[in-house]
C-alpha cells in the first residue's frame, strides 16, 4: 500500500509578518498510524524540498505523543527535508492521498493547479482522499467526476469558524474553511471546538481539527485494507 502525503510550501501568515506552514501533529500522527501498519508513505509539496512548519505547532502546548516521536525521529525529519515536487507525482503510483493541515494550505494548495489536478485524478480513479483541519480547504476549486464541486452533497468537516476565531485569525485567513465547505454544497458537520470529529463519505475522509488527525488516518487505513 502506498499513500501520498501533500504538504504546503507556504510560510507567510497573510501580511502579519508571522510564519505559518503545516501543523506537525496533523502530519506526524497520521504518518505513524499508516507507517506502523506497513504503508509506504511518500511526501510531496508544491515546491519540493523542505516544507515550512507552523511555529505554533511546535509550542509546548501543542505537543502530543506523535509530535514527540517525530522530534526524535531523524529518519523522518530527513525524509521531510526532501519532499518531491507535486509536478513530479504520478497518481498511478499511489493508493490514496492525504493532506495534513496548518494554515499554509489556505494560500498555496487551495490554488495549486497541480494539487487540483491531483485530487481530481484520485477521485476519477476512485482512490481514497483524506484531509484534516484546514486541509479540506484544498477542495475549494476541485471538481468531482460529474463536474460539480467535489464536496457537493458529501458529508464533510474541517476547521470551524469558532476554532479560527479562538486562534484570532478570522480576519487574516483568505477564507473560513467551514464557510467554504458549505458554500460548495458540502453537508458540513462539527462537534465542540478542539474535540475529535472524523467524517467519511465514500472515499472522502475529513477531520475537524488536530485532535482528529489520527482518526482520519485510521479511517483511511480501513479503506486501504478493504
């Protein structure tokens, strides 16, 4: 089994002068769920090379068992420094795709023609597609095989408006994930802020927040084992 992880290459948090990127927990927890089960995980990003880490995800309060394992995992850190370019990815080589969140994807992966084409190809080939927290934003311009937005009529979740408000970035982000998924016709659901919430609709799996990242990977693993 081979799964492609797509990480952001975007490091600027709007025009705040602060840094963003991908959220370590949402990368590390799913990676270990899959890798420990024998899945071969390939890492890719729009620009290739080392994707930026959101500094907030390295704060003491954001640490989990998975992030602590990552912090001591030199092999995975080296792998992360050498992600392949999205333009070099061949969909036929993978059984599924996974998008970790962080605020970075709102700027680059949402608008990346390569990412859009990639997701549309996975959907057309009926291969699982998973995204957690802010990463469901990458579906904003993606069409399903029928020409409608990929998430139209699908049960989905993603970072909530109230969670965005809690981190004081409502006025900084280009759009709100909850609003965007509803605007696209998705059947959006959520639970209390910061609680795990994973939604699977067919081959599409989404998670609400960092606490949902492991659950999304576990759902993906179930699909891969079918």
